[in-house]
C-alpha cells in the first residue's frame, strides 16, 4: 500500500452542487417565462394605445375623405412603432385596428372614435310605439334637466 489513508465514500458527495444547478436552472426558466409574459402584456397595451390615437387622428380628418383620414391613422401608428391593419370611415366615425409586434406575438386591437352625439335618436327599426316611448323618455329627461337648473 502507498501509505495514504482513504476515507470511505459516502452517498451524498457533490449532491449540493447538483441541487444548486437544478435550482438555478429552474429559477432562470421561471424568470424567462415571467419576462416574456410581461413583454406580451406591454405589447398588447402598446397596440391599444396606438389604435386609440390612430382612431382619434382618423376621426379628426374623417370629413376630408377616407384616404386622408386613414393616411393620418397610418402616420400616427407608424410613430408609435405599430401598423394599421384595418381602417374604415363611416360618416364621422373612424374604426381602426392596429397591430404591434414582439417576436412571434402580434396583438391586434380595434378602436373607434368620433364626435359625441348630443341626443340619441330612436332606434332605426322602431315602430310607432317605441318611438312614442323614446319621445316620452326624452321629454322626461328635458323636464328633469330644466328643473335641476342644468
């Protein structure tokens, strides 16, 4: 024999290293998933904000024609680093869908904008009875507004 003493081998040598490696890998994977979900949510909000701004820009120019209005919407969306997928103008109402990109994730958000209406008219398919009911509600609202000093 060589004169060296050898210690008996136990079953847990190096086990702490394995546990640290597995735990570190798991934590990194969880962190990557949380980071990816956070970026996806941020991209969705970016698309929503861009759609809102683009719809407002299009509604502002709706009376100048569809090309002018949708051109303004595309310009605003481009400034937000997004793209307009769909732009439709009906009267003074703009309906815009914008898309943002983040890796494979491409959320699309639809937004509508237009002028507020002072008074909502009766339903277009209403018969005489529902028109009378609408007129009664409208008159009651006018009376209450006058009584309260509005």
